[in-house]
C-alpha cells in the first residue's frame, strides 16, 4: 500500500489519514476527505449504509474498506457522481472540484428574477407574474 500526497484544486491538502494507492485503486478516507471538500458523511435513512453528501447530492458509499481503524472508499466511485475530476501523477493525487458539477436549481431554491417578452403578445412577462402558481418554463438558445 502506497500513501499519496493530495492536491485539491492545485493546493496541498493534508488528510489524516491520507489517501492510499492499493492494487491500482485510489482510496480516500471517508470522513477526512469529506471534511476537506466541505461535504458530510450521512447514514442513509432505513439502512446502515453511509453516503457522501455534497450540497443536495448524496452518493451512497458502495465499497468500504477498513484500514488502520479508518473507513476508506475508492475515489473513482465518488468522483464522477460528485463532479470531481482527478488523476494520479506518481505519488501525487490531484483532485479538481470546480467546473464539472451540474449547475442549476435544487429543491427549495429560488430562480433568479427575470423578464422576457411573451412570444405571442410581445408583452413583458416576469417570473414574479407566476409566483405561487405552477409553471413550466421552456428556454433554449441558438448558439
């Protein structure tokens, strides 16, 4: 088993315990890795299975490995679902947190205020006109 140095968004991050390389799998310590990303580890309702939660997104931890009394999981299982980019350069694990995450609105979030012309009448229509009403907005761009 090989211990790895960790860089997150180009900055050195110290985890205790640190990430490991074992049998060509990069393993990260569940709790320490979640803390450095500003995420949480939660128990899924109705089970004892842990999930790695970043904002409104929770990813079940399917493979858990116990090393030195700590819980580890393969980074590959979390990275794609959480929108993390990662690669290994020798003994340095690089993780990128920006740029690949889905953007948009989550449950309970409010969209930004906007005003656009109605396609049929040309009259201005704002989001405020639909407050408290069920509405579907279909938007597209030609670029």
